[in-house]
C-alpha cells in the first residue's frame, strides 16, 4: 500500500516543473534591472544585476570554501572528544 | 500603591508552585503566567520602580524605558509560545528551569543597578544549565558542565569589571558605560561571552544542541538576546562592535554548511543573526539601534520556530542529523510548512519578519558608508539563506530522494499550535512593519517596502538559491557526513585533557619522585644510618682488636651481627656500659 501512494515530489515531472518555474523567476528578476532603475545608498547597488551576481557568487564561494578549505581542517570522527 | 509587580518575580515566584499542581491545572497555570506577566509588563509606566536599599546600595528592580519594554514584550511572547510547545512533555524540570531562566532574563532587562543586574545575569545562567541537564544523557551532562565553566569565567569577568567600574566611577547604574578603563573592558568581555563573540562562542554550539527539545527553544531566545540588550544599553556606538559583529555574521555560515546535526546548524545561524545585531549596536545611530532591537525581536520568534520544527522532527524520529532525515514532508506537512515560514523569515524574504529588521541595520551601515561591513553582511545574508533557509527544510523534509525510511506521525497538537503561532507572528511582523516599528526605542522613519529594496533582496535570495540548486544538481554540494567539526572549544576540550595530562604526569611525577627519593630513599637511609651507624663505627674500632687478639675469631660473623644488633637496639650489658662510661670520664679528666 505504501508503494502505491505517490507523493508530490516522488514524480520527477513535478521537480522539473518546479525547476523551470524557479529558473524562469530568476531570469525575470535579472532582466527587470535593465528596465527599471533602483534608488540606493551605495553606487554599485545601481548596477544592473548586482544583487543577483553577488548572491550567486557569494554562495558558490561559501560552499567551495566550506567544502575544500574548512572541512579538511576541522573534520574529525564523531567520537573525537571521547 | 503600585498595581504592578516586578516581571521577574511573577515568573520566578510563580514557577515555584508548578510542581504542586495536578495535570490539567498545571497546564492552564503555566500558560496563564506569561499572559499575566505581559499584562503586568505593559502596565508598568516609564521610570524607576521597586527601589530597595540593600546594605549600602540602592537597588532598582524595575527601570522601565522603551528599550527594556520591547525586550520584555518579546521575552513574554516567546515564553508563552515555548510553554505551549513543551506541554506534552509535562516535565517539571523543564517548566521550572524555563520560568527561572526567562525570569532571570526579565530581571536583567529591568535592572536599574549593576548589582541586581549581576544577580539576575547569574540566575539566568544557572537556571539555563538545567535545561541542558534535563536531557539526562552522558553527552548533555558533559556539555552542561563545560557550559557552566565557560559562564562561570564570564560571570567572574563581569563581576570584576563591575567592582572596578563602580569603585572608579562611583556609579553602579545600568547606563551607558563605553570603553574606558579596565573595568569597562572586563564588563564588555563578560557581555561578549554571553553574546557568543567569535572564539568565545563555542559554548553555544556545544551546549544548545545537547539540551532537551524544548530546552533548546528556550535557550535560543534568552541568553544571547539579554547580552544584546546589555550591549545596547551600555556600549552603543562602540566601534569594535562593528567588526566583532561582522565576524560573527560571517564565520558561522561556513561551519553551518558542513555541519550534520541540524540543531547545531541552527546554533551557528543563531550566532550569525546575533552578529547583525552586534553590528547595529556598534554603529550606534538611532536607525542602527532600532535595527538591532527589531532584529532581536524577530530573531527570537523565527529562530524559536526553526528550533521548534527541527525539535518536532526529533521528537517523532529521535534524530536530528541531516544524514538520517529527509522526505518527511509526506508525514509532517504542517511542521514542514511552519519550518518553511521560519526559513523564509530568517532569510529575510519580503513579507517575512527579518526583511523589515535586517534592512534597518544594512541601511544604517550604508548611510555611514561602512562599505566593508556592508559587503560582508550582504555575504552573510546570502549565506544564511543558503544554510538556514534552504539546508534546514531541504535536508529535513525533502532531500535524499525523499526518504526518511519510515513512516512517522505529524507532530503533537500542542507543538503544532506553538509553531503555528510563531509562524503567524513571523508573517504578521513582516507584513505589517508599523507594529514592530511602533515599539522600538527610537522614532522610526523607514520604509522597507521600496521597489529597489524588494527587488534587490529577491535577486539576492533567488540567485543564492540558484547557487544551491546548481551545486546540488552538479554534485559539488558537500555531502552530509557523520562527523564532528572542531571549533574554538577545541582549545579547552583538548586543552583540558592536556592540562590533565600535564598535571597527571607532572604533579604526580613529582609526587612519586619525591616519594621514591625522600620518603623511601633518604628517610630509609637516615633510619639505617641511625640504626647501624654507631654500631659500624664501633665495629670498625673493635674489629681490628678482635683480629689482633684473636678474640671471637671462630664465630666472627655472628659475633659482628650480635654486636651490631646490640647497637641497633641500644641493648648493652651493664658491664660494657660501665666500661664505656668510665672511658669517657677518663677522656674528660685527662684532656
């Protein structure tokens, strides 16, 4: 019985739809900067796509540094202190 | 006279009745206390109340102003929510410790003098320890012990600071202190330990995930926020705080990415959020202080909500590691929805609470042109979405091709109600900013919902999410692993062991060396010397005579032994003693 009950994200199709919507929103958010200009404190905040690029780059750097720099430095066995 | 009470008294004295009440009555009573407390709090007019003379000190137990009031309100709200959340555990230790802990925090924020301030500060710390002990596992007891040691150090530092400060300035009022002189620095560091500053922070990530399910929710609300209050009161506009806060906001997110225990991920993100508040206090403008306080207010609720949702999962599955969870949206849809609201709130999505509070701090930094902190905070804001906003809900409720491996029930009703209230508040605060802005310490003239701000924030969040998606799809995202990541507590946990080894092999080494040389060596030799020395000397004189005269030559060995024994026990025959005495007398007479 458990097998028969399909949940929302068990369908690969639904995940693809979600990803398409998600990337669609990203494109729109990026494009909108070239049409409407923002008011801001810092000059670079007015650059088109500043926040988008910063968010993307920041998170990629975050993950890469955490994975390749921090983890090798600090990772120990679970019973390290025992 | 007064128709109100000190807020701390309602919680602490009220809690003492709890163990004596029967089931249902107890449940109603524990929920009634924070409600009564809040009504009482809102009734207290601005100014100094409950003044007591103690020894030569003038104590003020109820110093009410806008800063104290906003912290008082949020402390009552989160107490109420957490108490609903823990009703099903019906654990007297949790109730009592929770009320005393919250009461201590209320005492701190209402204290008008440093003496009662210190008393409540320590009261808070001691009662919080019981929330960790109440888990009753070997690990939690050890963590509570380390927690106590760190906070004892912090408390002593604070006490020394208060004494020096009071002696130097003659003032023990809880007011602006600022960095000038040894006393003020010690107080600053004492606050910093409770505030989980970098390198002083590891007690938090060490102990909070070891507390009981409800205990962690309590803990996430009070200790650090009380410290934020204390900093906002005594050190607003202290420039080092900008850099301390920036570091706090930045470094924990790296740990959060690789940490496996989801409650520990939340503990790291707690430090990250407090970092924003500390920056706000460091900047010190009205906008920045408002931002710090508003963010503390929102953080208490959304961080409580996140801890509650992970706690509910832990309650049902017994697990809190990312490696053991996943796919629970099928069985715990309401918990999942609440968790997503918490995640959206901490990530500062428009219409959710942190959006209206974090932006105050960011704008304050931008106004003063503090662009380095601004960039790092923006990095931290993207990072928090990454680990708390996505990682927590994803690995708990989705992820791992959607399989936890077993069917579980939805969380108990009382937990759902608590999470529902918190989630509702997150959306309410974010959607109607004027409510929170109206109770902040200073007048607010700020509009978070501008076009540029909303679009900028959405871009930041969506493209952070895109980074997560791309890294996940490409398999670069670090796999969750069963592991432990060492942090600053390494120094005292391993250092403690090292100290033990040093003292063990060092002091015990000295001990056994001294035992061997002095107790067993010298003393024995001395004893032998006094036992046999005179005998041997006498023997050395007598032996040549024996050999010359041939006296006793047949049995010289036994003769020697008998001779030595005589000396050892001073067992001389009367005749030989008389001869000896005569000899000595003759020597005296002749010379």
